C-alpha cells in the first residue's frame, strides 16, 4: 500500500510539474510559433513563388527560379559583397577593441565604473540617431573634415563618396557595438580566478605570457559568443545603410547591403517571393559562418 501511495504521489507531483511548465512556457511557445516559426515557414513557401504584393492572385509556384536568378543577379551579388566587406571590417576590430577596453576596465584604476558606463553608452543609442550624428560629423563642413583640412586634405562628403560611404558605416558600427562586447569580455575576465595569475607570476610568466596562455584560452567561450553574434548582426545590417544612403544603397551601390536589397525588392518592387529567396540565401550564409566559427573555437588550440 505504501508503495502505491508513493507512486501516486510521484505521479501527482509530475502532473503538477507538467501543468506548471505548460502555464509558464505556454505564452512564450505561442509567441515563438506565431511570430517566428509560422512567418519563417510562410516566407520559405513564398521563396518558391512569384508572389507579387500588389497582385497576389497571379502568384505561381516557380520552384528554384528565384534562387537561380539571385545567384546571377549582379545587384544581389554586389549587396552580398558589400555585406561581407562590412562584416569583415567591423567584427574583428570590434572584438580587438572590446577586449582591450575590458582589460583596461578590469584593472584597479580610479573611476573605472565611470569608464565602463561611457564605453557602453553608444550601444544604448539607436542606429538612426548614430547615423544622423555621423552624417553631420563626416559632412563636407563637418568636424572630421575641418580636422583633416589642417593636414592639407580636401573636404569631402563621406556619405556621398562611393569609396568612403561603406567605411563610414563600418566606423559607425564599431563605435556603436564595441561597448556591449566589452561587457561580455569583462564578465569573462572577472570569472577568471586571480590565483591562476598569481601562480603564473610565481613561475616567472610575464604579463604577455599570462595573457596568451591564460586569458585568451579561458575567454574562448566569450570570444565565440561575441564573434558569432557580431557576424550575425553585421550580416543583417540595415538601419545605418538605409539612413546613410537614403534607402537607395548609394552612392553607386556602395552601401547596398543584403538586407537593404531584399527590403528594396520586397517593399519597393513588390517582389515578395524574390525577396524571401534572398533572405534564405542570407540565412544559409549566416548559418555556415556560425558553424565554421563554432568548429574553430571548439577545436582550435591556442
């Protein structure tokens, strides 16, 4: 009898746990399915159609035509190239600067709390505000050109230059996103026990040797996180490119990114099927790069 009662009690507890889990997780699961999974599935279906936003009745299944056309679309390939250049220009520099700032902020210096806040503040500013500020700073009569003119460099509007517009967006992104990554590295540094460094010092290791042999390996999970999220965010850049170019991707297509391209195809040209196919090609690129980084940080020996 005692065993049966125990079995009943355990079964009752399991049911209560299941009900609690459903109540707590239910809203989040419903939100995830309704706003993420179903739209993604619908977009995948659209990517195999000729869906026109203004003429949905004429929609036809064209299977892989959208994907085939995109791979030979010079505009899309240019957008992918710009996006990859932007990502390669932003992410490594962000990581290096963020790690340096984290190392400085982790030292026992005066007002380090103030500096941590200052480093992080740009990350709280919207992309629209940042773009507006940098457009002013890098305009032909802006502060940057006034400074450069002291060295005999002719003033130029960076946003209107095909060779400088994308570097301008890269500078903005590095300034805006480094603070968040700095906090991630700082959290990782504070998780490393000081006793490890003390033992290394006793063994005669220099600060540089401690950094290479202790800090870098122990920060591998944090480094993977900031690199992965950095590349995912960089490959989806939209707002800064939109503001700088006025939504055109100019000048001369130099700021046309992959997301800005699919936005243009979807909402300016009403080609939702074509834009959906572009989105899934971008998703595939992001997935592959993330898996490559995961493999690198799992197996790489420092």
